[in-house]
């Protein structure tokens, strides 16, 4: 039947199209469904679903569609089960029910990354409906999904006067958001929970994070008008933003390293000898699609990195505990590497870089400085020495207190 064109992009999320799965004569149709269910679907979307051989969706979504078709709630784990189903049903038409816009933090994004020839039939998203109710423009609104994810993701976008929409996981999400806001110093922020958007049962609750106590429907969106201190978005967070035991790449050196690591959206960083994880965390905060792996041999420090990552809004940061270079085996190839603790893995890290990748390494001893000097002679790049001094009381006067001079080697592959 006619309908929305199939998605046949040449590249998606950095992967060539031929890396995605194609099943002969199988059609996947993803239809966005509002909270009003079948009644809110236009006739073309209804026809798309009626022409399917089988429907997939959540139990709630399947109950909203009055079609006499085989219906299956999402299997777990999702993707292997779908692969098996599709490979055994050539010529079948699979309908997938999604919430609102399937490509807005939805199942549509997962399927488009995984399979070829996917049709998308969107509905109005909960984000669009929420902004319409609140009068918020798209340009001034940050959107964070915590559906199946940590609520700590919200921390990354907390800045004074920010407007944030949180896509909730369930009825407990608003209370968890309120608790997080209060812990982060944003307890005076206004909160609005919009439930069942677009349905006859649509409901709104307003309050303040610090005193939030409302019970809400599981199908909700949380709107936040931020009141609080916030942290800068550029690299170089204050050192006291991180919990640490002294093993920390200090603010000025961290800013220099990140400038040369040059974070780009969606790229992966290895932070080797991560200490407090400050470089990996700031890399991840630079863009919501950025990814980082912190490699730290000490278990106590590894646990500390996880706490820092949660508090600073990047809970997906992956922490690998073990010595380098052994702990690097099997990790996905990085776009950038920071080596801040020991240089035994320097050659392994440089060789692991993707084409166009960047590496930055720091040294504070004569021995490790010689390693970087040798790398500079052999591979080029940039070799600099960074000396930072801070003003401090000296008797009744003020003098300069120098930190250890750091030698920095930066290299592009």
C-alpha cells in the first residue's frame, strides 16, 4: 500500500547502511500513538496498522488498538527477539506502536538503527503537546529522557533560568526529579507535571521541587523552571565540583587538555588512569551524545568516578576497573584518548585511535617527560610545558605558589 516513504539513509549514527539488517520482503511500520489511542489516529495511520500481520507495543498501547490481529508485548531482550521473529517471517508486515513521535527518544530510533526499510508514521509528540500547554518555544527548552535511564541525566542541563522537559519513566519519576533538584541546590525550581497529554484525562499539577508531594499518573512529562546556581557549560569546572583524593587533573590543565581533545557530538573518549574521572565527565557534558570510558585501576577511585558522573549529569559514563593497557582490551575504538595516569599504555592508545582521532598525555616526572619527548620526536604533534601559579598569603603579603609543571603532548592521527 502507499504511505510514508521507507527510510533508506546512507549513513546513520556513524554506521554504513550495509551494517544494518535487511530481511527479504519484511516491512516494519512504526506508528505513533497519542494518549487518546485509536480515536486520535488519522485514517491513513489506522489503515497502515490494519494492513499489518502482527502488532508489537507495550501492553498499554496494544489495549488502545481495537484490531483483530496477533498482538505481542515487547520481548526482552528486545533486539535479538525481533531479529529471530523477522528472519522467520518473510513477506510479513510488522506493525510497531510507539508513543507520539517514534523518533523522539522512542522505539523508532532503535529500529531505524537496526533494520533497513522502516516506515515511520509519527503523531504529535508529548514534548510538542507539553510546550503548547506551557507556552515554551523549542529554542528555549531542553529535553531529557529518563525512560529506562537514570534520573541523574537531568543534572547535566541544570542552569539558572533553564526550562527543562523530562520524559518520565513512570509515576515515581516526578518525585525522583524533585529530590534530585533539591540535592543539587535547585529546590526552589518550579515543577509542572502534565499527565495523559492529548487525552480526555489530561491533568496538570504545579508545585515547587523542595516541597513536592503530589501523586501522578504513570504517563507524564515533568516541566522544570530552574532556580539555582548551576555550573558552566565550557570545560574547566572548578576542582571542588569533583569528589577526589588529590588524583585529579586540575582545572587549568583540564581545560587545556579538553581544548586539544576537541569533543565532537557522538564521539567516544578513553580517559586512561582516570583518577576522579574529571576529563571523561567534562567530555560527556559537552554534548548529550558524547560517550566516554574511564579506565581506573583502583576500585575506590572507580567508585568515586561513578558518583561524580551521576552528580554531574552523565550517569552513562562507563567505568572499567583494571590496569592499562590490559584493561583496554576489547574496548570500542576511541575518537580521542586522554592519558593522565602512567604512560605504559601510550603506544596502545595511539594505535587504537580512529582516523582523525586525538590523543593528549600529561607527564609530571622527568622519566615520564622523556617518554613524551620520544613520542613527539617519532610521531610529531605538539609538546608544551604548562606551569600554573596561584596567589596565596605570604606572611603579611601575597605571593605566588607554583603547582607542579606538567608536560603535555597532543597528537592527531
